[in-house]
C-alpha cells in the first residue's frame, strides 16, 4: 500500500524476466516466472491469485473494502 492505495503489478506475460529488488519498499512478493493473475470481485471483496505457467497457485490475496 502506498499513500493509502493498494497497487498490484503483474508482468509475467512472456517478456524477458527482470530481477526486482525484493527488499525495496512496498514489495510484498516476487515471483520469477511466467503466468497470469486471476481476479474475482464479489460485492466489496476482491480475491486475487497469481497462477504460474504450470497451473499452480504461486500467491493469493483477498481485499475487502
């Protein structure tokens, strides 16, 4: 969360991989691989999953407004 706003950055679509600094401020998780992000919204609740190219869930989260 930065200035009260939650940000989600996903860049796993197949471009060359870059190595983020996992110690940088506001970075909660780092995944070095390809995949996609799945988002579902149910009323005030947002669920998100990071799915790796092998189909496994690499990370997940839930936000409620």
